[in-house]
């Protein structure tokens, strides 16, 4: 295959050409209530060609490698349709390498019967709670073997596994319906999803308790976020703003996101790091073949860096960071996060709670989205804080705000970093991309909570 | 068809019943980023799904690209050991009423012409607001859908697709304004650049000034885009046969009951000529149809696929859909919400203080199963004494569709398509909870 690909890359009249090819397989299991509703396996193979001519891209995706030279020629023709400013990609040394994951217990090798037995046991626990009307379990594991080759001489083969699980319980009484859930994942290590029996019971208890919980009164509060939700905040509210494809052609936004600008207190550090071993967002080379490294986005409250592809780095005169990722061969790589987190400070949760007269403690995530400066995310679990103590359970709440104001309003950062590997990230129609995010507990003053 | 028949032959050796479903598609999306043409793409893909009943249980596998027949059958057999019981038959139909879903003109539109359309649209928007940054996507595509099953069922149709959409961002210091809209159809001549440009320019015009609304219960007008972004997710979840079957839908025992405003009707229609969501048969080979979901506020039907229908003791409504080629589930084709008699202008004039919601961010995050909607108003305008005075910021709304749609103040006269799959008027509601920063 290497000869075939190398041959197709030659003499095509483009400034740069790259070819991706991948083979993947996956297993999905879904429960709804007592029923195992869907169990399926999939095998996919396909690839794409990306060609750069005078600053514009052509892209062709395909299922079969035959006629590869013609596919390259079509991508070059497409690229010639546009005429943007000529562009030199951020320079890179060609890389030849092979990357294979090291796992103790690879989920893709575990027999289906073992997976089913385990999920059955979680489902039984949740359903045994009398107030639980139904459940949802979604399990998915998969493996992708990718080959990347460029006209600059890179040839990289990478294999990556991924695993995601969500358990949810739906409680109902009279005409009320409430739900609670738990999301987690791993780099394919199966033990991550084992032994969750106690948590499954807790999910059911929480859904049941929500039936009689009051709704928060909408308005401004002092809010404490748990590590999961604070991680989502780091990812959604700030992480996406650090993706340079949002910034590089937008002069106004460039002025907002000036390196060296102060965004928060000295205690605030936000990092994106694909090199941490064994997290869902970890990888050695991105989908442009760029080797990865640890990137400070905010260091001591000051904007220090952002996430780049080779194109955005060249346009902004900064360095490529290894964050160009594509969810599969049907898409071009775009700037994405990896493992994004707020580093720990020194406050304990008790200290943070201590001087709050009335506030809200929000835990766990249910979803989150952002439109550059504005973010909203919802907490799976919320409690009132009264006179420095956790008080009654609340219905799920939605938090919203302006990220710049909110970062300045973080007045305490905990000492208890936790990484969340549930869910996945969506951008430009590419979802869910394996990422992780994390944080210690953080406290935010003047945060708007939606409610009735 | 040849490949499908080969898979079916091989599967029949292992299974009591088998079904092979395949989609081949080719799309050409053209993307403009920050007012400039960024990328032209050609995407080709073929995927095949095999569903079998083996020893009374359902097995399912999919493959794209080089996946060989043997591997596909093997995976389906493996999953069938644990699959749910097969309580239904694959349909034996072959004669489907014709539904127009293909326009050969789509393939004749040159990439160069699509580039021109994108440029014209951007030029019109920048003619109004020169410093706006527009991301535009112009897409044409065709796909071929076919299936065959062991019960004699067989079908094939072609579909074309054309769409044009724009998202604009206007950044001033740390203030960002997002506008946007789009059009799509199976017929390229139904996609109209001028009307699209007019609607986006209207958004920019209304958002020129900023205004602050009060915190509290306020009347709210949802524009057609607002209806799509705020209200449809909880409703569709409740009408999904699966939600009804498990007893989690608030509508589960409401068939025949008045639940919504009596002036309002909603139906799902797979037979609309050149509708993006239209089809002669669904992804399981069941005929597409026009299905009333509620009529004059009275709940009439839920959406079913074959498996869910058999478990619920009813018939498929022709709504079996395979998102991304996956396992069939109940889903909508095209939704139509009936229009009313009040012009948008009169709704605005009726308001003393209120909010117009165009785009809601994070609307699907709350307890949508219970009918809750809520989120940040990404694009919305304040109304004061019957006039739109400017765009709101840092504002959240929260409500429940069953409360809000039970009694509407009025229903708009003008209806339009949003995203090619929902046709809706403006809806004027009272008593939506609004919270805003600093009040």
C-alpha cells in the first residue's frame, strides 16, 4: 500500500498533497429499559485526499483505493477553483513512524457475552429501584487504524482504541419525569467500565430524588462547580475559543484573543495536552502528521497559547501544536482539543463553601455548548448552598454567561483535579470526537442560572 | 442490487429472515470561510446494513468500503446471539407510490456556478454590513437507496439534494453577534438566494441596537427558526414510539385527548414533492405516508418503525430511519405545523414588553423528556410598546412545551421551511420565564 500511495502523491501540480486511509471496527450496545434494544457491529474502510493549491484546499473522500491518482487529480482541480492568498503551511520535518496502543485489557478483544453480562448487571440495579420507569445504556468501543502519507515524505501508521459508556435512569411519578446519568470512557481499557455497580445504584437513587426536588429560582448566584462540570467549562467556554480556526481570519477576535492578555487571576492555568498517557484525547501525531506536545492556553491568568493546525499556525505566525484532527476519513482535519484541564490550586471544597451565604453547587454534566463568547452548560446534579453548607437537591440547572467575565469571576480553585472522559466533542459536523477534560472544584461569582 | 442479492443469499443460509439495505451517495460541499472560498470537496460513500433473524433473535451489522460479504454475515450472526427477540416480519412490498425525490438538474450545476452563488450571497450580506464575516456552505448531492429482503420485499429510489446556508459573525470588541439561515430542497431551483439574503439582512437590521429585557414571566414570539431550535426536540421525543412504549412519554396515555392549542395541528409527511425528508419507502421498506401527530390539538398518532410497532402491538407508520446507516429507529420525515391567521407584524404590535426568540443555544440540555426547554438566547430581540427595539444579550429562557403550547396567544399566518424538514409559522406564547444578568 505504501508504494501505491507514494506513487499517487507524485507530480500532481499541487503545493502539498496528503492521503489518509483507515480501517475501523466498532461494537455498539444499547439498552432501553429492560430490553437490550440494539446490538450491532460495524466495519468500515475508506480514505481521502487533500490537496493544497495557492492557499485553497480540495478534498476527495472514497471507499476504495483504486484510481487513486485520479482522485488526487480531482482534489487538485477542486483546489484550483478558489484563489485565496498563497499559503505556506507551517514547516515540518517528515515523520515515518508506527504507533500501537498499549492496553492491559483491550475492550475490542473482550467477548460480546462479557460486555452484555456486565451491562445487564448495571441495568438490573437501576431497574430494581421502584421509582425507575426506564433506563438507557449506551456502550460503544472501537478501533481505528490510520495511515497518513504526505507529499513531503511523511508516512505514519497509528492505531487507536476508544471506549465510551453512558448509564441513565429515568424516574417517573404522577406526570413528572426526571432523569440522572453517568458518562465515562477510556482509551479502550475495559477495566474502566467494570465495577460500577454502586454508581449505577446511585444514578437510580438520584433520578428518583429529583422527582420531589424543587426548581432553582433563576438569577445570579455564587456557584461552585465540581471537577466534571468545571472540566466541561474549561473545554466548552474557553477551549473552543483557543481553536485558531475560529480566530485566524477574524481580525476583531484576534484582538480579543491577544497572547499576553490577562483573562483571570494568577491562580488560573488551563492546559491542553495530548501527550498524557492513557486518556481518551491522547495521541502521538495529529491528522496532519504533526507530533504533539503539552500546550499552555492560560498560564497564571495570562493567555499564553492556542491550538493550531499547520495552516492556522502559518497564518498567525505561531507554531503548529498538533491539534488538527478528523473524526473519520469523510472529513478534513480541523483544529480540535485533546485533553483540556484547569490545573489544581490549593483551596479545599469546605473552604470554598465556607463563606457562601446563598449559592448553588453544580455537579456532573448533561450537555454544553458555546458560541464563542457565550456559553451554556447544564448540570446533571445541583444543590443549594446555604450559610456555607450544602442544602437541598435541585432540579437540573442550566448555567450561562460570557466566558471573559466568567473567567475573571473565578475566585477560588480547588486542590482536587479530576479528569472526565465521558461524552465526546462536536464541531463542524464532526462528532463525537474522543477528548477528555478536567479540573479541580472551582468557585465562580455572579453566575447566571436559568430557572423559573 | 447485485451486491445486495449476494449478501442476501449468503445471509439466508444462516438466518430465518434477512434484510439488506444500502445507501450510496456522492456530495459536493463548497465551503466559504470568513468571506473567502476555503475548500471544495467531493465525498463518496457506500454503506450496507444487514439485519437478520436467527434463532428468533435480531442480529445487525454494517460495512462500508472493502468489507467483504463473509465478514458482514459473520458480524450479524455474532450479534444475533444477544439481540432482542424478532417479533415481526420484513415487509414483502415491491410496489410503492411514486414520491418525487430526484431532480436530474442537480448534477448539471457546475462547481463554478456553486462558487458564484456563494459569492453573490456574501456580496449581498456585506453590502448591508461590510465588516461581517460569513461562513457559507453550498452543497449538491445525490444518493441511491435500495433494499431487498428474504420475504420478497425490494425497492430502490434516487434522491437529490441542494442547499445553501450562511452563518455570519460580527465582532465588536468582546461583543459578538451571530446571524444565519439556510435553504434546502431536492430541487436546486427551489433554493432561493434572494429570499435567504433578505432574511439575514432583517436579522442584522433588528440586531443593530442592544436592549435589555426584564427578569420574570414575559410573552415570547418564537420565529420559525426559534420554533425549530427551542420547541421541536422535546415534542419529537414525546411522539417517538419508543418513548411511548417504555412509558416515558408524557403523551403515552393521551391519544384522543386535547393536549395542545385547538388551533394547532402537526403532521409528519414523507410524500411532499422534493422534500428533503421525503421517501417512497422508509429505511425498512415500509411505504412513506402523511401521518397526523396532533390535529386541532388532539393527539392522534405516534411514530413507529417495525420493531417498536410490533412490541407496542401496532403497525409501523413508515418512520423507520437509519441515522448514519445504523440500526433502524423511529424518526421524522418532514414535519408540518399548521399556520394560523395573525401576521407577525400584529404579534409584535400586541406586545408591551416581550421577547422574540430566533436562536436558542443549549436548548436540548434540560429535562427534554419532561417537555422542558431552555437556554441562552443566541439571537433574539426585545419588543417594547409594539416595536422591536434591539437585540438581547446574557438572557436565558426556560419553559415547558406542554404549558406553552396548551394555549397560544396566536399563531402566525406566514409559514416557512426551516432546514428543509420543518414547516412552521411564528408562535406567540405567554408566560415564558426569562432571566437576565444584572437584574
